[in-house]
C-alpha cells in the first residue's frame, strides 16, 4: 500500500500543487509572449532652452525654429534601437501655454501619430507651471498599471526626481536623455543619480532640427523716429491687450516689481511694440523707457 492510499490528504495536496504549477507555467508562457513597452516623455521647455542654446546660441524661442515633427521621429528611431525588443506606447510632449490653450505649433504636434501633448500653464514671466507634476502623474500611472516597462525621459529639472522614483517604485526603468551643454551641465545631478541610465545627444544630433530665424529690422532710411507720446501710447495698448489675452491675474503679478519688468516680459513688450511701430527701438533708451511708462500707466489704472 502506497503513502497516498494511507493518507488521502497527501494525495489531494499533491494534485493541487500540480494544478498550481501548471497554471504558473501557463502564466509565464503568456508573459514571455507579451512584448515590453516603452514611452518617451519630453519636457519641451528643456528641449527649447538647451537645444536652442547649443545650436543657435540663445534660449529665446522667438529667435529660432524647432522642427518638432522631425525631432519626435528621431526620438522614436533612437528608442527603437535602444529598446530593440520593445514596442512604443506613445510620445508625451509637455509644454506650457497661456490658460492651457494650444498654440498653432502645439496643435500641429498634437495631431502627429503616437503623440500626446500635455500642457501646463505659462505665467506672465513666460515660465512653465505644472509641467513637472504632469510628467509625474503620467509616469506613475503608466508604471502602476504595467503599461510600460521602460521610460525615456528628456528633461533636466531636479523636480523630476520624484517622478522617476514613483515610476521605479512600480518596477519601470527610467532612462534620462539629455542635450549636450557647451559649458557645464544642463541636467540636475540628483536627477542623474536617480535614473537607471543616461545618454547625452550631441550638437550633430540637434543641428537638423534647430534653425536660427533671420533678424528682422524695421528701420527705414530717412524716416523720423516716433515721438515719446506715440511710444507711450503703444505701451498702453500692449498692456490692454495683454490683460485680455493673458488674464488680469497673470499680468497683475507684475505690479510688485514696478518699475522693473522681468527680462522675458520686457523682451515681449519690445518685440510687440516694434511690430506695431514697424520700427526698431533697439538703441533708443529714451523711447524704451517711454514704452515701459505707457505699459505701467495703463496697468496701474486697471488696479
């Protein structure tokens, strides 16, 4: 008489173990057939600033054009090589916009296949707000639901460390992609320490996608310069337009800094005024002061 006949409970346990092993074998076989999946997360603010500085010598978006479609294709091609046995989920493109309303450029990017545009706010100083939290939310959610096994992150802000940690906590690997810096680094060291791997793309990689815009001049030989009153009136017009387009709250944030404007805002004001006047104000310090005076006078009258 064998042991199973002596103890029926042992026979039942053995049968259960065999069924469990069979189920595990089936599960492992299914997992082996399921391809790995990767996604690419692009902080557009970092790309514009670092790539613009590297190729055209400036971080100012208005001074160069970025071929976003070509660049996204290049990122996809790089990922195809690096994650050879993996399929692409999609590319996430994070940028800022006034009131989170797509610009024409952002809309064209959103229409590309396999691309998702996610927008944070753009404040009165042209600074992105909320982009890092969007990246963290997407990274964490996709990793938690096992939608991705690898994430390629194109960015450099230290605030992205928490996003990396969140994704890694659910088993995803995060790979940091960066842009060559002509001097020093343009990515935070804590971010470099936290990721699973990091790559830096050099000048030759970026050159095809960044093109410096020609300098536009509005000078007409023999034309008299505008008067201070004309320029002051233009400054007030721009302030009124900004209050409508950018919102009273965003523009009102500038008041505590009066009579000084943040650099990016002052540059926006100058460029807008030159378009309206069809004349350059570069080198005309008196007229530029009149422009700011008109801007501030209108702003003060509204608060």
